[in-house]
């Protein structure tokens, strides 16, 4: 089995992320030098426990079984198809999630669309793990980080884990109070359901 290979730049990562069975890792959590991330705990979704002072989220969903399912699910996470299928718009600088690169997530429609600027802060593409995390930039209604990682378990199960820590930065987020974490959990569960359809469909 090959060990993880670290990529020094986005171009190398994009080459690996086109994978059939491409493996490697660029999960160094450090942001790009010009990053304007709005929180100091960059990369903390890679570890547990999560930073204090935030709402915490960790949702695991079984999406299928076997390596073919793992690879299909990993591609759908990395190239934004999972997010788009959930019902959000994605305006990304790259066709696959790439560390240090911006992405704008849009929720809602028309004049009611909520714009959420983010930056990809780490990625991983290994033998049994594929995924990424993005963190919040100025203008995002929240402050924090969220990761989406597909894992091939020892028993062959394929599991999506969504991990996040966040707190509200906008008046409407604070006004939403306990509804915000309920929405976040529902979104994470929907990601799992959508990915299950992508992986086995």
C-alpha cells in the first residue's frame, strides 16, 4: 500500500484529484499567505475535540460499500457535485477543491440568495480517505470551518463524515438562535443522502 504523498501546490493536487484511484494528500491546514480567513483555528476540523467557543457538528452517514463506491463518492465530494446536488450554488476558482483557493456557496434564490464566501483550507486524497475542508472569509454569515470526508472503513463500509465548528457573525444568524444548528445538521444529513445516490446510482 502506498503511503500518503504530500503536494506542494494546487496544480499537483488538481492532477491527483482527477483520480480514478489517484492517491495523495495535501492536508496541510495552513492557508495561502494572502488568506483572509475569519477565525484563528485553521485546520481544526482534522482533529477532535473541536475548538471551544463554537457550535460543534459531527454527522456520519453510511453511503455504501466497497472501493468503487468510495472512489465515486470521493470524486463527487471533491468536484463539488455533492454540494450542487444538495441544492446550493457553487462558484469555485477550480474544478476540484484546492487548498488556498476561494469558493462562494450560495443558498436560496434570487434576491433572497445568501452568499457565503469560503476558502479551501485542507484536502486529503489517500488510500482510505478523500475530502476537504473550507473556512469562512469576510462576508460569510458564520465564522468557522467545515469538512467533508469520505472514508473506506476496514469492513468495507463507505462513510461520509461532516465536521464543523462555527458561530454566527450576522444579525440574522444570531436571531435564528437554536434553528441554526438544526439547519446545519439537516444539511449534513442531506449531503449523506445525496452522496449515497451519487455513489450507488
